């Protein structure tokens, strides 16, 4: 088997490249950062190939088609994930990149596309529990969500032979530069703002569990031409409990401060407005990034369990412990 992984220099992409190489699969991965690509190849358990690529630039589609020759499966991990940014940047990274992947897949006769989406499309500033893949969707919370949803539409309408769309929730683990590092910076600087009592329920996904799900989507027979799966650890945890676990494993003091959600929302709106008419830089707080820590969101993952036989093997606590151990080793 030969697979192509877009965004293979990113957090999820690199872990998938390493897993596929360990399975003895021929792997080609793309990315825009040659230094990061060298790091991916250095840690790979077997030789893998790299193709430099910047989605949306002239010649990107033909370059991708060249990389997709004789490929059985494309896994589209490349994306811009951020609570703030320019619409054009999100559109290029999330929508145009997906159109390029679809075109390359069709040109090269690729049998299967595994598209990595996001459960952020479910988020609507309200508590939502046990969300299924066919749940009614609220208005997109920001341009990231809007463009990821548009990318899903492209994939579902592409008429490719086989499609699996995976929506992994809040990935963390070694090489994570986003989720836990951001939380740790807040914990380290001062009191952690806690909204609505901190008793909201959240789902996280340890990186190895997400890669297991993608691997099954690559290898297993799919029941339909287009298949959509939620991915998470399946362990609903209260925010305060998670923060205490993180603080303990990373040896940081946890201080908290209760703040009403409405006050935080008002502050976030003001900061967003100031950023929009000013430098354009991401504000300290966005309404979306505050909202994901103020409202419960859990996913129904029964479809992935029943149809592909997936089960998470690394618990949240064990995942945080492994992440902390890697973090300490990197700092030595």
C-alpha cells in the first residue's frame, strides 16, 4: 500500500506518517516547512518521502497530483486551525487545499480519501452532549469553522470512490504546540479564569487514539461511499478536573478565578473589535476560544466503534502523563 499524507509536518500529520511507516506502508507526505519535514523524517521508523507544497500557490495542484501517483489512499491533514486570522488564509488552507486534494485524487485514480475535519462545526455557545455525526449544526462560530465546513461539503460532493471524514476532538500529546501548551501558559502566568463553575464536560483525544482511528479508516472496508465519524477518547471530564491533572503532571501551581461568562464574552468582543480595526493580531481572548472552556461538548463515538471496530487504548490521564514526560525531556 502507498499513502499520501498532506500536512505531514503538523502535529497529527507527523504522527500518522510515523505510524504508517511503522506498519510498512510506503509514505509520501507534504508540507511547507523543510526543517519540520527533516524532523519528521529523522524520527520516522522507516524511510519516508517528502514533497514540499504550499496549498493555493501556482502549480500546487499539479505538484500534488505528481505526489499522488500510484497512491492508494490520500489522508488530508493539512489545514489552518486557529481561533483568529484572515478569511483568505483560512479559505486557502482549508477550502482550496481540499479542492486540490480532490482534483489530485481524481487525476490519479486514488481509491480512498480520508479527510480530517473538526467537531468545532458543532459548537454554538451552548451545552451539547452526546453529539452525533448527523446533528443539526449551528451557525459557524468563526472563519476556521466556516471554511472547514465548506471543505466537508466539497468532499461529500466530490463523487470519489471511497471517503471517510473524521472529526477528532481536541488532540493532545507529544509534539502538540497548541492545546495543552496554551493552557499551561495561562496556568503559569496567573489565575486560570473559570466560567460557569468549571463543571462543564469536555472531551479530549490523545494523539495515538486519533491515529488508530485514521489507520482503520485507511485500511478497513467502509460501509458507504461517504462515511463520517466523530473521534475522541470517550471520557467526559470536567474542566476543573482536567486542569488539576495537567497542573499535577506538569508540576505547575494551579490558581483559579471565577469569572462570569457574560463578562468574558463582553471582553472578548471588545478585544476582537480592537484587533479588527488595529493590528489584526490575534487578541488575548476570542469569543470562540473562551466559549470552548465555558460550554460542555461531548461526542457520540458509537459509529466509529461499531463500523470500524475502533476503541481508544490510551486514557486521558495516561496521555497527559506521557505528554508531560515528553515535555520534560524536550526541555532538558
